[in-house]
C-alpha cells in the first residue's frame, strides 16, 4: 500500500506540473487561446504526449506509462464530476477525450519521427485562436517544439516524478 501511494504521489506531481503549465498566462494573453476546460485538456494532452513519446523512445517500463495514462484520465474524470457531469455524460466525454488524446499522440509522434515542427493547421484543429494574429500561431508552434526538445533532455526518472 505504501508503494502505491508513493507512485500515486509521483504521478500526482507530474499531473500537477502539467496542469500548472496549462494555466500559464502565456497561452491566454500572448497566444490568445480561448481559456476553457477544453483548451486546458488539449494542452494537457499535447504536453503528456511528448512525455509518452520520450518514455517509449527510451524504452522506459511500459507499465509505468500505462499507470501515468490511467492516473491522468482518472483525474480528468474526477474534474468532470466536479463540474457536475452525470455518469452517462462522463462516459461519453471520456470516450471523446481518449479518442482526442490518441489523435494528438499520433500527431506528436509523427512530428517527432520526422524531426519536424508542428504544422500550424494541426494545432488549429484543437485550439481556438485569434485568427487575426498570425504571430500567436507561431508562438504556440515554437512553444511545443521547445517543450518537445526540453522533455527529451530530462532524465527519465525525473520526468516520471514530475
């Protein structure tokens, strides 16, 4: 039981770090993303996708990746419950969110494999942006490209611990 709570707390630390990144004013004032639950979920998905990709590339224990995935989606489900969603609505939302997550993960993986940067159009499928301000798109693209490089340089144990 003690080992589980230790692992849970490390996953909670990772989750909280990523959630805190999604709350940065940078996304809402500089990039002008719409500040909504959906935007924050997509930001979480992009961030965690890079972490999963690096864990996979470096052949880290796959059961840990699965536990992190389960923990993140459990926390998201709890947040939906706190927003007042009922069981049926939560089931439908979670199916949509898991599908969106895997779509984002595939996009991130393809981008990483090509050693390429994100296509602006890919990001606009997930985020509502101020369409009159081209620089906002560029800033978001640069942010994710830098985050992907940053995650790659972090030691795996530190990465998993948050």
